[in-house]
């Protein structure tokens, strides 16, 4: 309880002092032909979320447009219809924040009480009135989807994900399953056992149980569950194909044998009825070391960021290997105007899947910063 009060006291200070709006009065929006990306990053030991901006197609520097200091590493982000940025702490996380850049007022924070942890991802309903978070029970390790009121952040409902280590969640975009008519969610259960006292330390990997589940968001009823043949492949990040027929899943290998990990795929595809893995060339997989980071899809195909290989693994929408796009320490991926934006250590790429992508060097306000796993076009 003392630690919890200490964190909340620190949070109050961050709420009052940590917000830095570099472009006064600016909100999350397009200004002419500028591009805005909601992102998370670390800089000199402190953690931030914010909005980054640059000129579309001009190769100009990517700069911090607005920023908020947060207590620990953030992970997934979501932008609501009113321009608010939602994000939650990296798993096992104990905070969630809703912040409207440039609008004035204090950020709205929610702290876990120690009995639960956030698992890094949050999603909203189409009207922005309800939030959905993946969370884990500290005592049992079981994961749940928690439905919250977007205005108050209060819990309204809770459903099991029928697994452990639930991670990213997306609406089911297949025809007849849109969240406006027949609301269903697809959730990736990462399946990696952990314990509250050891945080992110992985335990008993022989008991891994990763799965993809579909849930009815009117009742929480389980509509389907799918697993890969290899139990040491953790399903983590999700993206739909542009036509909404196929779901891409970024994988993270948890094999004990380094050779098996180096041979592991980083992409799986789900057609609504079955999961299948997609292979990359052997010399490529050895450099990736079984770690797929962020996940995206454009009309040009699938993209999985591979920071350990310093590149983006790209595939056609049918799953054929296309190549590794080099970018040092790349991790966040986002789609803007049908083109892939990828964030690296000192520069970011616009239209990263194109033969002639545009490089945006990181400007002075981003010098020395390390972008975290995700960003989203705003």
C-alpha cells in the first residue's frame, strides 16, 4: 500500500509537471499536409507518450509536437474520435491514461490496485464510449477483457479470454462480423506464464498456451479458439489485411534451443477458420532471432518489425516473402494513407514498403530518444 501511495503521489507530480506542449494549442489532427503520429518513447531514463509530426513526403525532420511524461514504459496507443490519446503501461502494467494533447486540463489516470495488471493494449468502440483492455489476475494468472466507460474509466463488464498473457485485441473485420452490427473481438493470448512477484520474468515455458480467440462483446461468449502446432510461438500483435479478410499475427519465439528460436517464423495468418505460419528465408530468420515486434498491413502486403535484425520483414498479402527493409532498431509501425510508416533509432521511413521510401531524420526534440513498440497515425 505504501508503494501504491508513493506511485500515486509521483503520478500527481507528473500530471502537473510532465505535460509539455511544444506546439501550443495544437491537437491531434492533420494540419495541411503534415502527418501526426501518436507514439511512446524513452529519453535519458524518462518515459513519454505524445504526438510526433513531420511534413508528408518532404523528408523533413520528425519532431515532437506534444508530449506527456509517464511513470513507466507505455506500450499500445489508441486515438479516440475527440482526439484523446489512450495508452497503458507495458505488461505487467499498473496505469492507464487518457490525455488530450493541447486541449488543456489534467490527464485522466487510472491505477490498478495490485490485484490486476494491464497487459499493454487498449481498444475503443466505434463511438468512443467504451474501452476494452486486456488484463491479468495477479493471483490466478488468468486473463480477461475488461470493458470500461471511456468518460469515467470505471469498469462496466469483464469476460475471460480463456487463456493467459492476453495481449493485443482488435475488432473482427470480416464481413458480417463488424463491431457495428455483430460485435466481436479477436484477442491474442500470448500464453507466456509469469508471476506477480517476478514481473516480466518468464516461468515454466513448457506450460505455454498461446491462442487466438473470438469473443462476442454483447455477452463475452467464446465464439472460437485457435492454436498453432508449435506451442513455443507466442501470438502477440494483430493487423487486418486492407480488405478485412485475413488477420496477420506477429509472433515471438520462446524456444529454449537457440537454433530453434533462430529458425522460428515471425508471421502467422488467420483466414477466419485456421491459423498458418509464414516462413522467411533461412538466412533472414537467423538474423531475426524469433522476435516479431509491431504488425501492420497495407495494399503492398504484410510488415513485421524486427528490431534484432534492424529491419522490417515484408510479405505479400498471400504470404510470399518480399524482403527485409533495413532500418536500425525499427519497432513501431503504422499505416497512413495506405502507406507504411516505420520508426527507427535515428530516423523513420515513410512508405517503407516502396522501392523509393522517404526517410525522415529525427529532429532535435527526438535526438537520443528510443521509440517504443507502437505508434498510430492520428
